[in-house]
C-alpha cells in the first residue's frame, strides 16, 4: 500500500509539472517569437519480484520476469522550435525570419539569440530590441556602401540607421546617353540636349551637348561631332581638347567608336572636374532624334530619409538627393541542435553544451531563413493542443490523487483489523 501511495505521489508531481508547462504555453500564446514547451514522462525503476527463467528439461516452459513499477518521473521538457505564423505590422523595423535561424542581440560583451523581431530605432539610430534595448547585430557598411560579411560578428557589431544624417556630395564623372540620332540628317544638321551635373560641393551645373552631322570619313560609315556649353556659355570649338568629341556609326547604325570629354570649371570655389560621356546606348537609324542623357553618377548633398530591409538582410538607405546606399546587413545564427538552446527570459536564448556553437551567416545563405520586414513571428502555441493536453493532464492528476486516497483508506482498514 505504501509503495502504491509513493507511486501515485510521483504521478501527482509529474502531472503538476506538465500542467505548469501547459499554463506557461497558454500564458505566452500572444508572445512574439515564443516557442512552446513539450513535457514527456518516463517510467521510474521497477522492483523485480521474480526474475525470468528459461525452459526446463522437465518440459516446462520459460517464465517471464515479474516486476512492479516504482512510479513516474519527468522524461524531458523540450522547446519546440517550429515556425510560428507571421503577422503583418507594416512597420519597417519589425522583422521576422522565415526558416531556420535566430537574430543576434548584443549587450555589453554578451551575445544572445532571439526569434523576436520587434525592433525600433533608438536616439542614436541603432536598431534595438523594443523590449530590452539590446542592439541588433550584423555587418555595418563601409562609407562607400560596401558590406564585408566575411568579418566576425561580435557583441559590438551593431547596425545603425541614422535618419536625417547627411551624405557628402560627389562630382559627376560620367554621363550615360541613350536614344537615336537620325540617319537621315544631312551634313551640318544639329541636335541639342542638356544634362544636369554636380560639382564636388554639390552645386548643379547645366551642360548642353550639341550633336552635328559631319561628313563620313570612310565609305559605309557616318559620323557626328559634339560640342558643349556649360551653364549657358558659348559652345566649345569643334576638335577642342575639352568639351568636344566624335561619334562614328557603321552601315547598320551601330556605334563603332566615340571620343571626347567635358571639363567643367565652377566659379563657386569647387574643384574642376572632367566628365566622360558614354554613348554606348546611342544608335543611328532613320527616324526621330531621341538621344538624351539617361544617367549621371554625381549627386548633391542629401539627408537619409527612409530605409528598406530586403529578404537577404541588406539595409538600404534612401537619401533626399535620390541616392540609395547600403547601410549594413543583418546576421543570422544557426545551431546544430536548436532544441538544445537554453531560455533565459525576454524571448532570448543562449547556447549550451548540447546546442553546438553558433554558425553566423547572412540571411538566406547556407540554410538560414529569409528576413521579412514589416512582419512579426507569432507564438507557435496551439491552443487546441494545449487545452486537450490540459484536460488529459487534469485527469491524470485526479487519477493519481484517487490512488493516494484509496491507499489511505486501505491502510486505515488494516489498522482497524486489531479491533
């Protein structure tokens, strides 16, 4: 009777622990990035009343062992790392991972890991956890916008989006032209188009390109010559060392060669700069004049106005001058055994001896999940499963308490046998 009571007590304790886990799962049903816990039981040792025996020479068969179990114990409490549903928030700093991996958070010298992508910008432009203020880690971009993902990510590898900060101006170095020059033009016909360029201080200048049809230098070819005018000044002389050049086309209207450049000398103290036109997109076919400047690589002073985060974790900043530049790239950590991670509160994990070390890669690389900006991963708790498990656990708890009650009543009867 006493052993039955002890076994039932172990069942009460085990079911109580399972109910605790179920209660915690239900409590966190709306916790961002929460991973549910699953409790399993294990039979304790058994008391062997009689061992097994083999068949006898007398003709009797073998006998199985006779054992009485000594109760139940907790087998494991496993963190279920299954993907949670994604909920759209529309907030660009809210992030979620589709697939394996964890965001890295830095605080002091310690790096922790989380699936909670609720991030905000602090006063310094750092992407930080909205709940704890820990910084999101990754690879910050160099001043020219390049990101080197081969360098180690440390607890100080924070990512910044400094909205409102200014970017330096850049003098124009090239202009890309595209379109068509009319093959029906006669020698001396002209066509003029204007392009806006920028000096080293970010000041805008107007450069007019005048294209003039010239006599062909060889049979089966045709040519054009361009001269330029800066800020409404006089056009340069044909063949001048700067501000003029030539274009040559074959019989099919394809560009076969181009020469020339333009030097602009600003009157506002900015350094002189030379522009190399690229006429690779220009053709010479019968029809209209459509040649125009499509793109130039200079830009004025601008402020960072907005940003976007791509699926590969790249943070791209958009400036008021129309320029865009990479600001950094988010890092993702994967583990050989994700269920071996230890929960430390605040939706965070840390590695253990059984989880393996963190393999840090960019998102969507080497099996790491993709980043979804404007979405948060919800808890993976299933209320239907939890309520079903709660009912089963409650019944198991009640059944074990009945064993204790029955054993107590039988012991009472034994005590009363002497009367």
